[in-house]
């Protein structure tokens, strides 16, 4: 018999989640994604999972959990479950100082390397790319700063297939560009007309530079190879406990080229990784040269 915590609420159509159900689903989410849902997320989780519970005609969360345990990890139903629990918030040129760093620091460095007979190519990975605004902001920044003969590759990945589909369409509300320079509007976005009025579409010259992939960072193998000039992993660390953060970041560091960069969100700091990544400023980190360890001020330790 189901507990009253699992009964469908007639008032709002949501399924109520008890403490035991929350802990059970939290462990399932953590097992498959590395995400740790903190205490206090119970109402949020219940709200998001109520939709598949109702759609499947199940009596409550206990039945939904049992159903998920019968589903292969890559089945549509299990993928939808993962989509339900992920959080996605982004915007064009969010934390703009990182794009200034790309233009003013990274681009001159890759140009200098090319003058020393290196390839005229740059590769950057956005490892939690959400609905795509970040990858297209990266691509636009590189298009603006590099000569046309250069090869630019921006890989965008996320575990959520829904947000990847949005990124693939590359269509956004026109007001999402409200803080973007007007000259960039004209060069890199098409403005919608008629039934598409009020929307913009990223131009093909930008989207062709972007390779979108579903990547679960918990997988043993990531479908991406180094060396990479930079990795953006911004505003995602808060969803993982430190042991999982450490595993992900050390794996990412191994994909960076010597002196490559890691970008984190403004509130994210990783002081325990000073043996691998050298903090610069404004949550930009540089892969250390072998044997070079400094303190957080950049002074050799």
C-alpha cells in the first residue's frame, strides 16, 4: 500500500514526495549523474518528477522509482528522468570578462604559437553548455578575434538532451540579446519575421563552428579528445560534492594543452587543486607546467 506522501494532490496535480522517497531519488540521481541534491530540494524534485509520474499513469514515486530501475540507462524514459532533474540557466556573454580574456589573452597566445609553426587552429570545450548561448558566445568571440583562415572548433556538451535540442535549433527570444553589442546582432544573428517575430536565429557561419554532444561526466570515457586550448565549466560545480568535482576537474585538466585554461563561474573556487591548476584572476585557471607549483598569489611554493 502506498503512503499518503505518494498520493496525487487533487489541488494542484502534483505528487507529494516524502523524505524516504527524496533520499531514494537523490541517490539514484547521484549514481548516474554525480549531481548531489541538497536537503531543501525536495519540493523542487517532486514538482519536476510529477510530470512523468502522471504521464505514465503511475500511482506515485515508489512506482516510478521501480519503473526506472527496469529501464536501460540510455532508454528514452531514463534520459527524460535525467532531463527532469538538471538545472539550466545561461545567457549570451554571461560573465563577460571571460570572453574578454579569450580575446585579449588566449587568442594572442594561440597566434604566437602558430607563428612558431604551430597549427592555425583553436579548440574549446563548453562542458555544461545548456541551451547553447555559451558555445555561440565563444564562437562569436573567436570569429571576431581570429583571421578567417583559422580553424575554430567549439564543442558544447550537456547531459540534458532537451537543452541540447534547443542549442541545435539555435533560436532564441530577441530580448536575450538585450545586453549584447548591436554590431554583433547584425553580424551574427538573423531577426525573425512573421510567425518568427520576436525571435532570433544564430547565423550558419557561427553554428557550423559548434559541435554539440551529449556527455555524461560520470561516464568512464568522454567522447572528446585533447589537446584543448580552454575548457568552460562554469556555474556547474555547485551541483557536485567535492570528491566528484575533483575527479571531473582532474580529468578535464588532462585534456588541456600545456598552459591551457579552465574557466569557472564567479562564485566557484578550487584551492585544493593548486597542484594542477594555477589561479589567475576572475575564476580563470591555467594548467601548470610539470613541476611548477605556486601559492594562490602565483609565488613559487
